[in-house]
C-alpha cells in the first residue's frame, strides 16, 4: 500500500490540490491527514470539505492545534496572526465542519503505525519535535515502528541507531528512503500549505508499506494565487508573504 502523508494544510486549497493530484499520480492508495487543516489560509471551508470526504472514504485524520483552536479549546495558545486567522476561520465554517472536527482524535494507532500532529508523548500539549531528544520522547510513547507527524513545517526524518536512540536524517525530495522495520522511524511530513524553510513549494510524503520506503516530495503550485486570496480575505499581510517566501 502507498500511503500519502499530508500535514499543516492551513486553509491552502491550491497547495492541497497539488499534493493530492501528485500523490495519486504516484499511486497513493490511502491518505493520512496529520492535522492543522485550518488557520492562516483563505479557504478553510473548501479544505475541510476535502478532508471530510477523504475521511468518509477511509482516510486517517487527526487533529492539529489550529483545528482544536477553532473549537475554542482553552489549552491552545497562539500568536497574534494565528489568532486573527482562527477567529476569521470560525466565521467561514458551517455546523457540519465543527461536528466533524469535534469527532476527530488527537492520535491514531493502526497496525505498526502511529499518526499524530505533534509529539506522541503529549499530543494535546503541541510540542515541537525539533531534535533527537524530543524524537526519543515521542517514540518512547508508542510501540509502533513508524510514527508520522507534522507541526514543525519542515521535512525531517529520525531513526533509531545501534544505541536505540534516534538520529537525525535530512531527506532529499524525490529520493526513496529505505525504512526497514527492524528500526524505528519518526517522519515529519512537512507542510502542505505553509512551508517555513525558505522554499514556498508544497510538501508531503509517501510511505510504501510493501517496499518499506518513504519518499518526501516538494511541489511547485500557484502560491501567488493562494497569497492573493489571503489578501482579498483581509487577513494579515504577513500570512500572504509567508506563502510567497516560504518562511
């Protein structure tokens, strides 16, 4: 099975469609949405409609902190730009969107895989996995061989070395990485809708369970159109600039 891993869409319809189309062209048979469908971007309703449709067709879907913020959860703290976008997003959603979000889990386990937005050791604390120590904490919280997450907005892979502790690996987009089952893996898929590594290209990953390979992708898409929609919606200019500059 080829499983597409998509995280941090953030209301960016153009980026989401680009990633979904590419994943299908690569033979994706199933999809996992790793949280933060909402926030920052100008088309939250359209994005959530797509995610909800995929969920009805068997996709794996877990909540992110921006999604939880839409539900007014008190544990979520955000900067000024994020909070403005969340308050705007709430006015664009329909009742069935809120019902769908409220039905979603923070973490999902399936076979030898775990799916979560942030760190598996405290999925409701929204901890960034940014180094091997944090990766160790997250991996130690599950027995799965494969742990898939987002939240960091960059593409990173951690794997257990001979010592059993995680090591950092920087993937090359488009190059399949052997991810044999005898090791443990924590894969951060990157951000579909708001990359922050200086490259505006959309990001996602594809896990081939039969071949035991993981391939990260970066895709050109019409980020200028996405940014223009942010401006037209009256959202902060900073959010449009982030799409254009990938930061």
